[in-house]
C-alpha cells in the first residue's frame, strides 16, 4: 500500500526538481543528443514555446509527466510482492534518473 502511495509523489518530485529539465533543456556539449542541462530545473521557463511554437512547454511537460508516472507503475506491479518499501524508493529514484530521463 505504501509503495503504491509513494509512487505518484516521488515521481512528481523527481520530475519537477530536475527531470523535466534533463529532458527539455537545450544544452550544448558532449552529452547534447542524450541529456539536457539543469537550467530549467524546478519548471523554470514553464511558459516557453516548444517546437515550432505551436505548443506551450508546460503542456508538453505535463503530457510527458503522465508517462513518468505510468512507467514506474508498471515496474511496481512486477516487483510489489518481492521488494520492501525502502528498496523500492531507492530503485525508483535510480531508475528514473539514469534510465528513464536520459
């Protein structure tokens, strides 16, 4: 029960703190094709136009955020009976940061 309740808020905190910035922030450097920077951490530039200007960045961030919650939920269904809460939260943070976001 605690694992199911912790999933949305932990994913939300990760996405707002730095996840959306790593996905959408245009940065130059050796990792440019794979990962963005942290200049938009905390949902800065929320009202920025995205793409060719048809969409607002906030709308796209919220749309991608739904997948940032759904994907770990599928993982939770697979391991719910076999893992404790602390290990689940640590693996959720690690998986979201190093696998999902880049």
